C-alpha cells in the first residue's frame, strides 16, 4: 500500500491528470463524444447504455471503497464524511441512474473502457489524498465546521440536486410509446443546453472546495474538460434538429450566462 501511495508517484499522477485534462478538452473540440444523442457506430462495438453506465461508473465506487476500508485512518470522522459524499454520488450514478434509463440507446465499448480508466484513477487520487497522503492534522474534526467545508458541501449538494432533476427532465420529455424529439424547457435548461452536466460540474467544484485539495481541483477540471465539449456538441445537434426554434432561446452550452 505504501508503494501505491508513494508521495512522488501520487504528485506525478496528479499533475499528469491536470495536463491531460487540458489535452482532452482541446481534443474534444474536434472529436465528437459518441454516446447518448451523439452516438456514432464509428466508435466500434457497443453495449446497451444501461450496462455501459454501470460498468463504466462502478470502478470509482469500488476503488474508493477499497481505499477507505484498507486505510488505518478509516474511522476518522472528517475523512469518512468526505468519502461518503464521493460514494453517494457514484452509488447514484452506478446503481440508481442506469435503472431509470429509458429507450434502447447504445454506448461504444471504447467510451466505457476510457470511462473506467478515468474513474479508477480519479478514485485513486481522491481516496489516496484523503486516507493516505494528507496529514492526520489536515482534516481534524474541526474541519467539518470550517468555512471551506460548509461552503463546499452546500455547492456539492446543490449540484447533485441540479444533476438529478435535470436527468429527470430529460427522461420525461417523451410519453410512453412516443419517439419524437423535444427541447427540454424546465429547470436549468432554461439557461443552458446541458443542465445535467452543469449540475455535475457544480458538484465536483463543491467537492474541490470542501476538501480544499489538488486532487479535488483536478477532478473538477477534468469534469469540465470532459463535459463542456460534450455540451457544445449537444448544442449543435439541437440547433441542427430544431433550427431557430432552439437557437432563439439563446442558451449557453454548460455554464449559465458564461459558456
């Protein structure tokens, strides 16, 4: 375990992930993500969307759980609370969200595998920081009443609520048996094309604040780097499908009033 969480290796991985996030953001300006509304068979063999999501998201839940369980600091109150926020998100994304999916969409295995790798590394960084790299004094019991933790927690749960509500709006655009296409108009969709992505980015921005850590900030950066180009691609698809009916709404891609 000491070799896995060697401080030098950990720092190199953290910095490398930050640099890679920028590379991915730039690359996704040219390469359209191939799942959901922008699915493309060009990405090779695919799997049912529900199975793809479960397989893609579960490594984060499992990796964090193993790191938490194996740590000698696994009963520290502050660490347990912060790790439980992470686990709550991935429990919802792994075991709840896929079960609520409708339709028969596909997800390329290439996307699934890349998502698994990212989620494993991210859980390694967050879990490793909390339970192995940070000093015992860094997150004492008083951390739970610190301004950073309180503010970050409020932002985190606000983001989660936005994300879950936005997914609900998308799922209920169609009535049973309907195959039409519609523009989402409720909630944060009044301001951005991808309100669900805005919610997820808000979540991890909150997590970066409540942990006040480099791994937390890298994850928030990665979330934006991955989802912002995806939101832009969705925006273009809506514009092509609905024309002026959509463009006249003057929505941003992912950040209300900004981008």
